[in-house]
C-alpha cells in the first residue's frame, strides 16, 4: 500500500482512479456519492470500436494497460476496474492473480468490480443471494455461473424492464430495478445483488435496506473498496456495514446532488 501524501490541492486523503465503460452514465455518480470527504476521483473510459457487447468486454480487459496509462503519473492511491462482465470468465483465483499482477506492476492496488463484490460477500458472511441482472440472457448465464464458482447459492434471478434507448442498461430507472428486486424477497436470500455497473442501484439499495433486506451492487462495492484504499485498509467489515445503515452519510450526498433519487 503506498504512503499517502498531501501532494495535490484536492484529495488530501488520496487520489483514486476509476475505469468505466465508454458510454456508462451511472457508475461515476454512484461511486462519487459513496466516497468520503477529501478523496478525489479521476475517471478514465474503457473504449472499444467493437459493435457487439461480447467483443467490447474482451477489449476492456485485454487493453487494460493502455487504459491505465491514460492516468500517466497522477499520484494514485488505488484504482477500480468497474466492469463485471469482462471478468466473468475467470475463476476467483485467476481473477485475484490477474489483478495482483497489475497492482504489483503499477505500485498501487487495482481491484475489479467482481472482486469487490466477492470481498463484500466474505465480510457479510453471504451464502444465498437473489440476483437482479440487467444483462441479455447469455451474459446473465455467465454472471450466474461466476457467482456460483465463488461459492454462493443463487436462489432466484430477476431482470428489470428494459426501456430501450441508446443502451438498455444505462436507460433503466430505479423503479424498475426495485420492482425486480422485490420479486426476490419471497425467496428470503441473505442479500440481493444488483449486478451490472451501468444499472442504477443506490436508490434501490436504500429502499431495500429500509425494508430490512440488505442489497449491494458493483458500484456500491467499488465505492467501499476504493474508499478503503484511500484509508489504507482494503477490507473493513465495519466500514461496509456502516455504508449499509439507514443513516449512512452517502444517502444525503446522493439525494442532495440528485433530488429525484428517493428511497
């Protein structure tokens, strides 16, 4: 873990990097809301000329060194690779080895979205999940297979209504995500996972928490993880549980910045 220094005007507690898919309109607002004061976030775009999602996902991972290089010599404390679909083909051990090698090469921790979710499962003792997937069927199958390889049972899978538009996932609304999640409550999972970094999740997480059902997402877990990088501790169960509380500070930050989001 690098020693943090007050090198720049903004980000006295750390400057973090975040890589998100090229057209993603959801990840940055959600992760920004979760960050503590005095933590600065620099965002880079994962780009690909491929017209099909499968090929774009492959490009995002294979070209990660090029994307990291766009941050040049910014004094980063850590970085998040905020795209789950690109790593679903890995086993957990393969994914950990891949990102450990990247971290060693660049001199700061680099965590994938799926790793951050797995770490949350471990901290919370999660065994049974309900899965809300915004993906097409082929990617939902890859997602479910990945989580099963991670050792969790999937009690049911639901998908939100897709409104169409420039991108199905990025056009989804909180109400549709929450409705899909509520359909999982009858199965009594330990936790609901809202998969996909492009789907809006913080509003549904608030609403589900208020109903007594913990829920997490790629963006939620990534916000937790890079917060912990800036603090110098990657896995902090207390910090994660505090983010899940009804009085968590990020709720006010989110609703002040985006008043239409309500639990």
